[in-house]
């Protein structure tokens, strides 16, 4: 599974860094580093609703440092 976190200027201002660090920590915490590729991405075209991420081909918007755990538990963990 690939998680791409938008680091375009709008998402960057809304906290991409916190989202990336949150995913990094959760991936380590759950020991799924061999199953999940985490990467930074250019603008994903949903700037107004950022932070935007893409999990494989699915776009998810509205990520923050606060809800990254919820998204990880609901959208990532069940599939790895
Ligand atoms: S800057 Fe993130 S979707 Fe455009």
C-alpha cells in the first residue's frame, strides 16, 4: 500500500509535515513499514480541502495532525 501526502503549498501551510510525521510514527508503532510506503506528493488537486492524501488510488481530504490516527486505523490498518 502506498500513502502519498500532499506537500503542495496549500497543504504544506495546513500541516502536511504533522500528517507525514503522524503516519511515520503510526507505521513504526504498528510494525507495518514493510507493507506501507509513505511518500510526499505534489499537489493532488484538492487544495481547498487539504491536507490531502492518497491511499493507493483513493483521495482523502481534511487530514490533520489530530485525525491522522483515526484515518490510519480506519483506512490503512484493516488492509495491511
Ligand atoms: S496543495 Fe495539496 S491538494 Fe493542492
